[in-house]
């Protein structure tokens, strides 16, 4: 069925075979690399208090203003489906008293109330990393190198990296006033949202997606114009370290990440196979006030739907369905019952095993074995049950032989 309750909501999608096998391969590759960097998994709830995101992300951000799925529970509490992973990860780390040096990753669904389009869903999936610690160009470079290694392992080494800085908290008044003064000259030409942002948070104007506003932004000076010398040196150091790691990064003076908790280094990775919506990953250094303490760290998130789109554009197909080593074929009801026991014995011995329990003919069961890609078919009826054997057929060559049931696992596990 394709309508009503039997179809997913707009902007959400089911994930199953065969495409899920590509997701699993991508996730397994990422986990292997994350282990090399001593980054451990953290699993947080998909539902949090709305105030968590308002405080961590920023009241004036588009995410909080327009994109969150927020509702009240029966107790009148305002709750939100997580729109990003950092806020919940920091909450969880603070809850257990984690200190600088904590290194975690998360992997799972996020939710934003956006208009669905290619590469932009209302439920989407991210792989994110959070490395806690005070500002250090070396830590930022390591974090970017980790992201780049994961993308490269997936076959996306041709991604492009843009790099910039938000400066420090102390830089922000000068940045706001500098931008406000320049943007006031073209205020009437800005969209309605940007006119509102200009008064409250002018940095948000740089992140506007409206074509008219983007053209106006092209005439503004780079943000580094308004930053202290120390902040500019910090950015230069990160760029130098990335060069030493043979990671090419373009310093983009107008790059702005749309969340208020960022300071110092910010970055975004794009991929040419994605078209207009080409961002595939992004991150930066952040400073978040949580429960009376300040948490500092650096992290990134990779959009997995975008990764899949880029891989598919490159012609990468899901891995094949793993074929069973042996398919049990039953002749009669007694053999069907006995093969159920045998199937569990084989699986306990590490042998992938398949069977058809529907009572169909031997011919139909052999067709099922062929369709599943089984290497062997083991046929048992009353005669084989009495003798403790099976008729073993090699599916590719058609060669048949009689094998003792006790030896079946060793035979089908060996060379075909």
C-alpha cells in the first residue's frame, strides 16, 4: 500500500534490505576507525527537555526558532525530539561527571521540521564525535583528521573542506557591532528574517539561504576583520597543522556554523556528487554552559543520508546478501522437524544455514536454495534419518555425495 497509515510520514523513510547493508558497512568502517582514536560510543535519548536545546544551541538560531519538533507531555513539560547530537551528549557527559579528555561518538536519528527535499529529511541520521578539552589547535586538527579519515575510508576522499573561525567569546561584541554596522547599510534589501536577525544576532544573517541575502553577503568583509590577533593566529595554526597532515582546507572568511555554542575553529565538508545540497559534514570547537560549569570541546557530525547519496552517485552498491553455506531440504514432515534441530546445531557451530519450513516440494525447496545463493543443499528424508546421513549437493557443480550428519558442519565449512 502507498497511502494512509501504511506509508511513512513525509520526510521520513524506512531502511531495509538491500540498502541497509551499505549503511551497516559504513557504520562498521566508522566504528573501526573511531576505536583507533580511542573514541567510545555514547547513546542518548532522542527526546530531551526543550530548554536543553534553547540554552545550548541558542534561542535565536533557525534550529530553535523554526526547525524543532516540540510538544508538551501530559505533565505540561515542553519536550523536543533531538535536532542535533552535541547538546544531549554534553548533558549526558555532565551527568556522569565527565572531564576534559572524554572522547565519545553517537550514531542515530535526529529530527528537524524542515520541508523535505533531496538530501534533507525530517528524520535523518548522523554520526557525531565529541572530544572534550580546552582550546588547542592540535586538538582541533586531530578532530578534523578523524572526520577526514572516516570520509576517506568510505571512498569520499574527494570531499572539499572549508575552514574558518568564530573567534573567542571576548571577540563576539566586536564581531556583532562590526557586522551590524555594515549590514545596516543594506538593511532594506535583506529578507524579513534577516532584518530581525540584524537586531538580535547579526551573525545569523551570514547563514541565510535566500539568494538575495547571499549576494549581499558576498560584499561583506571576512569575519576575521573583526577578530583579535590571537584568534587569527589560532586559525592560522590549525590550517598549518592540517597542511602537515596533508589535508587540504580552504579558509573561507564567510563560513558560519548556525549554532551559537561555537568558538574558535569551525569547518564544513562538501561533496561534488551531492548537487546544490552539497554539505556532507561539519563541526567546530564549542563552549557550552551547563549546570553551573563551562564545557569546552571540539566535534563534528556527518549526515549519513548525504553519505549514501554520494556513494550511490559514485556507483557504490550495497554488499551482496550473505549467502547461506548450506540449505536444508526436507522430504516429509518428520524430516522437516529433524532439520529444524539440525539447523540450530549448524548455526551453533558457526555455519550459516537456511531452510524452507512451508512443506513445499523438494523441487520448490531446491529453487529456494538456488535463489538464496546457498553453496550446498543437504537433503534428508526417512531413509537419511534412519542412517544418520544426508544427500549433499554442490549447487554450482551439481555433484552429489552422502555425508554423515555429524560431519556436515565440517564439510560445508571447508573448501567448496
